[in-house]
C-alpha cells in the first residue's frame, strides 16, 4: 500500500475510533456530570471552585499537550513528513566512473593502440521538465495532510481529557450527593424506629426506610466502581504513568454559550483538521496523477568523460580525448505501467473526495445532535434549578413537619425525599450533558488548542 493509502486508512481509523468513543460514552452521561446546584453551595464556595477550575482544566490540557505520547508521536510524524519534501525534488546522485577503454591483450597495452586510454567520467540523470516540481508538490501535500492529522490527534486527546475530567468530577459529586441523601434517610429511619417503638408507626415504615438506605449503599458501590475507570481515562489522556496523584476535578456551573448550527458548520468546514487533511489528500492525488502522466515523457542521462592516452612506442605524442553523450529512456510500456498508475491516482483522488463528503455529512449530523443535546440539557437544568427542585424541597420540608404531627404517613415523606434526590441527580446530569456536549462541539468544529 502506498503512503496515500496509509494516510486514508489512518483517517478512517480515527473516524471509527471517534464514533466508537461517542457511542460508549452515551450511557455514562446519565451517571456523570460537571456541576452542583448553586443553591446547595455558598456563593463563596462556588467562586472558589470556579477559580480553581479556571486554573486546573487549562493546566491539565497544557500537561496533556506536552506529555501525551499520542501527541508526541503525531508531532514526530509531522516533522518526518516535512523532511521528505526537499529530497522529493532533489536530483538523483551523479555517477562517477573510471576505467580503461580499448586496451589490447598484449603486453604494454597503453602505448600500442591509438584508441587505448584511461578514462574517468561523470554522468547525471535529469528528469523531464516539471517532474521534480510535481514530486515536491506531492510530498508537500502529504506533509500538509499529516500535519492536519497531528492537529486532529491533539483535538481528540483534549476532547478525551475533558470528557474524563467531567465524568470523574460528577462521579465524585454524585458520591457526595448519595452520601448526603443516605444520611437524611438514616435520620428518617431513626425517626421511624423511634415511633415504631412507641407504637406510633408500623414496621413497614422501618423496612421501607432500611430498603432506601440499602439502595443508597448500592448506588455508592456502583459509583465507586466507575470512579477508577474515569481516573484511568484521565491519567491516560494526560500521558501520566499509573503512579502519582490523581487530579480532583472542580465542578462547574453552566455558562451559556450561543450555539448556531450554520455558524458552527462553517467553522468546521474551514478549520476541522480531518476535513483539511482530506482536502490535502485530494490535491495530493491530483498532483500524483499529473506526475504519473509525466511518465509519458523520457528522462535524460548526460555523461561526460575524459580519456588520457600514453605516447606511442616511438615517443610520438597522442592527445587526450573528451566524450559527451546524452541518453534517454523509452517509455514504451504504457498499457501495463504508466496508465495503471494514472488510474490509481485518480481512484485515490475520488476516494478522498468521497471521504471528504462523508465526513462533512457526519460532522453536520453530529453537530445537529450535540446542539440539540446542549440546548435540551440547558433548558432542563434551568427548570430544575429555578422551579422543580425548589418546589420538591419545600414539599419535603412540609411533609416532614406534617409527619411529626401525624398528618401524613411515613411513606409519603420518604417518597418526597427520594423525589428530591432524583431531581438533584437529574440536575447535575443535565449540566454534565451540557458541558460534555460543548466539549464534543469543540472537537467537531476543530477548535484550536493552545
């Protein structure tokens, strides 16, 4: 397989890997997130958290850009591709030759025959005009495609880092939320047990409270199983070894970002590295086809030689000689050598065009999906934060006061508390989905990483 084929296969592999990662991350979205309810935390704590985040996440991105081995490998590949440009245009090495011409087999051969001489020569192959320039252009377009592949790798690693950062951050926050809810349920359990001992409550209330506490313990076990997975992803993206301190993500509130599909699509068409790499491959294969057509024309071998002759047996002086020849190859094998190469380059160009269009369609579809997810998550988060959750908490407070005077049953109080827990979970999940959708959009449009 030629180098263009390798580049196309690499782009296909990157596309499949990105799609697979997106599919695998969807179920996690309901379990992980990136922020906490603003009313649940003092304003000073939120300010401190946002300040820490403003320094932490960019710092982690900078660390990944410097230490991630995938980025380093892509960088070295880019440098290697740049070094192939100049040799592609260079001439073949000249040939130096030396020997004896027309020497008779008798003794003292150098002064018997007039055409006997000691020769030294120099020859150089000169490609048909235009071939060297096309070779350089092909190598340059290869280097451009590989450079865009490097930027795509950088963006993908940063995307993976952000996703792992947000997933781990909300997993830690979910652990705190479950712990808090477990403590509240344990308080309700103690209330139910106390009332049951004095005959004011039934055993069913105690059992129901115990069941809910056990549910929280099971939820904690699930979150503790997920935590090492996200930690491992974060460490991998950072390029760290398995040893060392694991960063503790700081959670964010939602910061609204205007999302307009047409504007984001235009950004993707002009700056997404994967699309730019395919454009370079299209141009590369067009130049490759032009170079293949140049094979119809011959190359030139220019040779200059100098022959030194000894004097005759009678000491008659014989002049030295100079020779110059030009030879050309004959490109006669067109049907089974030249034309198939032209057709190969044209097929590779058409493949790159089809891949480019397929990637445009894929990016457009994914942008539409991610924008819809971000907008829906934003609306849900606002609704929970400004109305639903506040109402649910007031309902719990009212039910608790009513339960203490035997105006509502224990199951009502318990269900109201679990409803609050579910709403809190939904809130941070919605914020998680919003932040992760923004990270996905940044990757899709090829946002530059600094």
